[in-house]
């Protein structure tokens, strides 16, 4: 009888170890969530926030140096090596665009004829120039790689408790950003909480300059919150701290849901339901899901109520409105001009970060207005414009990697909660990149890289075997 009792206890202990996401607050374990927090606070804009982004880049460079002097103590997985090679290929392609080319070769490159005419008009010979139309922008864009590399290094070296701290930090920071956004909304255009001069004033943006990017952050946080919920539910009857954890996670969930709705991003609203659906399947895995089903239904009702209130709120005038026609200032207009630019510079591209320099040449001068187009609002098109055919190959290769890892993770019953959450969150960013440029901000880039690195980590180490009879602590039993 004693053996059976110990066996059941050991089985429960092993099951808890498999499911638990227990954050650690030791200094070493806080490096990963700390870098995430810094990225969200400092990296909320692309063109603006030069000094904050520089601080992040210096931090990423420091982490790279740390990785160079302290090699990883385990063998890298094939998935991790693939990500490293993709990153190296990206850097090499961008560096190649900075190499000065002979005048004759540079003049013959696709898309360079108007620039050659400019030298002819001023009577100057064509000098040796790099492929990139805007070398300074290329160098500035390359510096953002240090943020991605630093986050990758931290995730690869993280233990389970550090990853659990990351899983908690992301929803907390997203909820805090929502709170700041709500205060910005109430205070109006003059709110002192807007962090950037060029921003969506009158809309909730939180730590960002663009309200769409706040929506992306919120949606990426939802799956990790679902993973934490699943952990609380898997405690095998333990009640210590259960109520407090439930209240905290529930409050975070309400704030994230409120933020996704009030933000007013059409892409955010469109991605909200599939994100909630994926998170529901993540949290219900292997358990009685009646409570979760009720919670999901309540969440859907709240979504409907929030949307109804938002469309009729005087505070949210212009909620969820954008131009969906094919006009020059609509996204379809941006895509049309970007495709024309791609055709002109293909197959070598115009240079990483050169979109702002190149795009005006392809706009209709009679339709140009006060709107400043700083990105194509489709990261895939912008990437191909700037990096040409090599960029297209990188995109296809990465998407293939991501799809294969996602299928493998969801087919593996022992893959763990965090890798599954990472697949959902990264899918949000990839989907939103079709109509925006979220990963151009250091904050969302850090989240994306962290998700990919989590997906690439080796499978979970199995729990230790049950205690042997001679190693088990003696147990007392009451006999009736």
C-alpha cells in the first residue's frame, strides 16, 4: 500500500514538472525578461527614438560579446543553426550592398539610370558607389540586428525558469502598455504620456508610436498568458496561491482583451479571434475544458460588447477606419507603387533601409499630399524591394523553416506549452506584416526573435524517474 502511495505521488510530481512554468527572480534568470522589458519600453518606434534604440543596440552587442567569450554548453539544434545561418546570410547580403562598385558597373544596375542622369546633368563623373541607394540607412538598419542577436542569445541559453519569467513579463508589459494607452486616449492629443513626437495622437499607442504595433504586442501576449493559465490549472489539486494567480491572470486577460478592442487596429481585430482560438486550444490541452469553454464564450461576448461601445463612443471617433480603396494614400496604393519599385530594382534591390529614399520616385506627383509614407505597410514587399532576389529567397526559406517547426511542435504531444505559444505569437506577427511593419520596431522584433528561438530549442528534458523504493522517504499511514 505504501509503494502504491509513493508511486502516485511521484507520478503527480513528474506531471507537475512537465506542466509547470515557475518564474525565477534570481539575477541571472532576469536577464531574458529584463531585455524584453527594455525592448518594449525603448524600442517602440522605427524612425523616432534614435537614442533609446541605440541603447538597445549596445545592449544587444554586449550580449553578443558575452556569447563569444562563453560558448554554449550544449550542442545547438538543427533548427537553431538554421536561424543562425539565416541571420548571417541577411547580414552578409546587407554588407555586400555597402561595397563600392566601379562606376561602369554601378551605372548599369537596374533602377540606377535616373541617378546616372543626375550626375550627367551636373556635369560630374559617376564615382564608385555602393549598390545601396542610401548607405547610411543600410548601416542604421544593420544595427538593429544586434537587438535580434542579443535576444536570440538569451533565449538559447535560458533555463525553464527564465523562460517562465519571459512568459509572464510579456503579458504584464502588454497590459501596462494598454493602461498607458487608455490614459493617452482619455487625456486626448495633448497627453504627456505620448513618448514620441511623430505618433498617432488621439489613439492609444502605449509604449509605441503606432497604435497598430500596440495591437501586435497585445495579441502576441495572449498565447503566453494562456500557457500560464494552463500551468495554474495543472497543479493537481494544490490550492496554495491558486486564487491569487487566477485573479492576476484574469485581470491581465481582461486588460489585453480591452486593449485589442479599444486600439482600433483593423488587422488587430481581424487577428483577435484566431489568436483567442489558438490560445484556447493551447490552454485546454489534456484537461477538462468546461471552465475554459465558459471563459472563451464570455470573452467573445465581451468582444462584441466592446466593439459595440467603441463604435458608439465619442472618445473613439474614427475607430477602426482606414482607406481600403486603391487610392494613392491607401495600402493598395502603397503596394502598387512598391511593386513598381521592385520591378525597377530587381533582382539586386535598392539597399536595406532605402525605402524612404526610393518610394517618392514612384508616386504620382499629382496625387501626393501631406501624408508621409515611411514604409510599404507590407514587410515582405519592402524586404524584396530593398534586398532583391536574395531577400525573396531569405523570406521563403524562413517561412519554410517556421512552417516545418510549427507542424513538428503541434504534432509532438510532449512539446510543452511555451513552444506552442511561440508558434501562435509568431504567426500573429507574420500575418500582421502582410499589412504593416511591426517587426521594424525593436520591441516587436525582440518578441519575434524570442518566439523563433523558443521554437528552435531542443525538446523538453523528461522528468526524473520516480523515486526507488530504497530512496523514498518513509511515509506514515493511518489505518482505519
